C-alpha cells in the first residue's frame, strides 16, 4: 500500500504526517514497522530531515500506543467508545506530538491533526480531533493512573506503554526499580552502532572520518571495532556503509561471534544466517580464510547475505537454501545457532514488538528453540564448539533452553564466557547476558557449549 498522491484541494495536509497515519494503520493491522514505512514511502525520495521526522512519528506513536489510548479516553464523551482505525491513529499521532515531543509547537500539532482528519476521514471527525486535542492542553490534570502501590503491573504498563505480561515478567525477574529503568530505556530513541570491517578499514580510520564530520561517537566497551553513533539516522551512509567500511550491527550481536571465536582456516556454519550480520562478522574474524556455510530457508534473504558479503569484500561464505532442521552436512569446527526468538532485548529499536508478541508466542518459540538446539548439536564435531544466541532477555528462551539441553546431552559442557568477557557480562553459569539499561546495547544472551572428545 502506498500513500495516495495529494489532490489539489489537499494542499494544507502535511504529507509526512499523512504517511505516518497510513503507516500506523498498517502496523496496527499486523505489518512490521519497517515494512509499513516502506509501503507508505513507496518510490518517493524523502529528504533526510523528512525521513527522520517520519520515523520519529511512527516509532514514537507505536511505542506509546497504550499510554496514548489511556490518556485519550479521558477526553472522549464516552471513554469506552471504539474509534475507527484511521481516526484513532490521527488522534494518537496528535497526542504524541503534543505530549511526547518538545520541538513541535502545540498549535501546529493541533492544526495539522485537524487537517488530517478533515481530508483522511470527514469534517465531523475533524471537529472531534480538534476538541479532544485542545481539551488535553487545557485540562491535563484530567488524566489519572492507578497507583503503583495498588497495582504495579497495570501502573507500569499504562504509564510506560507495555503489555502487562512483559511487565509482570520483568518485575519477577528484576524487581520494581530495575524494571522501571528498563522500560524507560526501551522508550528512549534508539542509537545506531557501526561495526568496522577489518578487511577495508580500521576503527581509528572510521573514527577520524566521523570526527571530521562532527559526528559524536564512542567505541564499544567490549568490542572496540563497534562504534556507537550518538545521533539518529545512518550518518555518512554513502561514505561508510555503501563502501563496506562498516556494517550496521548492535554490539550485543557481536558478542556471540566473539564467544564462538572462529579462527582462520576453520569450517564454520551459521544455521540461521540471514540477513548476515553474524555470518559476515565470523568471516571477517577469520580474515577471509576458511569456510562459512550460511544456511537459511529463504532464498531471498540469503541473497541479502550475499549482497552484504560482496559489499564487505568477503569471499568465504557458502550459501545454502535449506531449513536447518533438514540440513545434511558437517561436522563443523564451530556452529552458531541464533534461532527465532521473541526479540524482547530489542524493544527499543523495534517499536511494534511490544504489541506483536504475546505470552503464548514465547511458549511456542521456546519449544522451537529447544528443537533447533538439539539439531544444531548434531553438526558439531567432537572437540568443536556450539554457541546458542538470542536477542531476548526472557529466561524461558535462554537459560532454560540451554540447561534442559545439557540434561539431555551429556557429551556437551558449558565453557564459561569469563575467558572472553569481564565478569559484569557473565552469569554464574558462564552465560553472557546484556541489558540495555546496563550495557548501552540491546538485551541478549549467548552460551558457549563444547562437545567433549570421545574417551
């Protein structure tokens, strides 16, 4: 779906805000955020400032959907009334601009929202939008939240805009104060991280380019070839990304590859390779010597791996279109398994994740992950290493999967990550665990499992 071109009578409508409304509707109907944004942009070329504004509106409004709906109901004649989808998202977008941004004048937020309702719905609904937004400015004290003492789960879910099942999990796992900080962190604008490609550049070379362009950055705390960019967007994309000097990847994803520790001239496999972040990082750490088998069941997604490899100058990746559960091959020196997971470590970057995943999804995913880990183990040669990695902080998808695997597979043992990382990253059991609020990276988990040599 592509936003329709504006008619002559619609000159007052802001095309960026109109595109944001269309994207919000698509997201609520189940489209991932990035796909929805691609749909509404279509073939249009947006100025960088317009692209950033669109992303801010869509991601921010999507993240805060529950909080926005909670506040909006206090200004409706019937708080329980269900608004048509497009109208609901026009009002949400207006509320987000009024109450969660600091650079949009209130008058502009109101007038633009009224225009959207006028041209995208009808005039009578434009009157409703005007009344609701102005009332929220006039009477902010009307909004009430349940007290955290009475119901901490509902308070945190409503105030920070998260599903209750995740808040409940976090409270049980981390306690109130750490949970609140985690939710606050997930609601902040995400930063981008560049992984320097050793085959084409050095970290200091990339750092010098960033400095010359007055772009603030910091080196990765655990992996110095990762550089955290302190501004939004993808700065110097043509100079750094398109030339293959850097690859966009969170530092947490690199931790699993470092833990796998693939060496030059070894035989390595990535069982869920697309889009290729970990695959290409393995090949780079192997200095383009050896073999990396990249398995993925999607031919289209594997093409993306190959495109990324070509841009980065990597020549040792062998793509295999196959469901990993049916893959025949090996054994391998190193095996990386990064199975489908709930993604609850990346909620700061994936704005729709909190509404797309359910408690039942986690249960179903855990069953799939356990089966995939058992299959991956069969591809590890005696004395070889298997790393299990996820981008979630849910214990049922992480510790529990590995512990149950070890009970069933006595020929595997944990090799503690403490030989690779500082104690602050490593659990008592030797697993790597990261949290956005602590480590300035996505939440993640990885475990290094070694297959014993036969006696």
